[in-house]
C-alpha cells in the first residue's frame, strides 16, 4: 500500500493550526510539536500549544495556541539507505 505524500497546513493566526497528511506525533510540549509526515518531519514552535485532535486514520491534526514558526526537517535515513549513501 502506497502512502499519500500530500499534506497541507492551515495556520489560523492567534487560534492555532490544522495539518493534514500527518503520520504520527513524535513529541509535544507547550512550546513545540514534532510531527512525522510521510516523507519528512515537521517542527511547530509557539506558545501555549495544545493538540486538540489527531485522527491517525485520515492524518488530520488540530492544534490550539500561538504558532511562531513551522520548519520542515529531513526525515532520518534508514540504516539501509545510510549504508548505500
């Protein structure tokens, strides 16, 4: 089964964020949330961040709080890919 590589972000200033295409929540706190997407990772930094909903089956994540920045991070390479790099 092929994973959908598309995702979207909607930042609602002063309200929070809605993300689609999220595979997993790696870590979270009031200051940052780390997400796994199908081909990369995403770092959300802000204040008073709170995950208000995550539906793993459709990949939708909802966050309340003030979003200060969003940064894409490279997904770590698998051991096999590191060997052939």
